C-alpha cells in the first residue's frame, strides 16, 4: 500500500479548483498563498503527478488534477462527516457522567453524592447516569470505557486504573429476630465458617471481604451457602425470611437493625472494615470526574 495522501493538501487543491486562485484558496484556509502552493507541490511529489498549472492569469487543474479533485471530494466529505460525528460524541460525553457503582454504594451513598455534585455544577453541568453492578463488573466497565467513574467495595484494587479511597464501611453478620444467634452474646469464628450463610454472588465486594477476613483469621468458609443472591435486597429478604444468617454492609442493615427486623451478631475475633474506592481510567481523573470526587464528603 502506498503512502496515504495529505488531507490538508487535497483540501487545498479542491479549493484552488473552486477559486481558480492560490491566493483566494489561502484566504479561505486562513494561510498564505505560499503555504497553499507548498502543500500542493508536496502532494504532486508524493503522487508523482502534475496537478496544477500556474500562470499569471491564475491556476488551473491538469487532467490528472481534475481526476484527483473528483476522487478527493468524496474522501474529504467522509472526513468532514467523521469530524462532525466525533465532535458530537465529545459534546454528548460532556453532557453526561456515566457512573458504575457496586450495589451497596449505588443504593445508599451515590444518590446523596450525585445530588451534592449537581448542586455544585448547576443545571448546566453533566447529567449523571448511574448503573449498579457488583464490584467485578464495575471494574470492567471502567476498564472498557463503558463508565467514566466507578465505585467498588472490593478490598483488592485493579493496578491498571486510577483509584482513591473515599469512605469505609464494615461488614455485619445479621440474623432475623427469633434466630438462635439473636440471643447469643457472640458466636465463634469456627461456628460462623461452618454455617451455611446467605451470601452475595461471587464477584461481590461484600462476599470477597467476608471470605478474605475469615481465611486470614484461619477459618475459611467451609459450609455451602444457604442461599446466594445477586442483590443486597435479596440477601436481606432471605435473612428476614429465615433462610439463614447473612453478611451485609453496615450501610445496608442499619435501618433494619434499628427497626428490629434484623439483629447484629458479634463474631469473636472478627471485625471487617473495608475501603470504598473510586476508580477511573488513566493516571489522573478528567475534569468532570475530579469535580465529582471533590464534592464527595470525606469518609462519607
């Protein structure tokens, strides 16, 4: 394949053909007559064809030049369409902020954070589009460019993305009222690991934090789950329905504990505190992402 033609030179040639003048073409392009002439001479050298005849009465195309201009018109129209499309894409990108967050964050923290950010940027700022998913899916969304900003609960962070810890929360073991553990002062790590629990799906930051903490304490989960749910609400409902004890974020169970629907169960030697982390692509967040993070209250 030969060298690709210089698009600026092709555009200059087509405008010279329209104006029949190097100086008039330069005026339209915002460059000097000499610059237009140099571009066309470079194109002639590249194509090894004479494209333009210059004279005191003006400039006219050679037969080869007329063919090149005909072909270039279609090419330049496609280039203009491409430029318009990318400009529209940038404009659309500037009008929205795509946020992906793990379920706990999406349900309990992001609504307030988005409201704070909108207050800061005003109605002219981007519109937030929030998608809830587990932590693994959030990481992939940011990595693949499907999200501008992500928030995860997982303790292990991707090394190829920018990140900042914005808050912390804890994982609580909870049971329904009337469960035998509800009357216990505490349960042991051994008993917890041997009990079938209601858990989130694999890839959830909540489940990963629990599994990592138990393994580090020397009592990895040994029992099969009593149930697996893909949402925080699903785990809460299963626990309140008596399926078994569950492990959830303190953010997700605080209201149910206050209302007496769930009971916190202290586990001897176990306290799980985990970071809530913002993710973005690249070394530094771009302006809208940075402004969003600046509006998030520290240690929310």
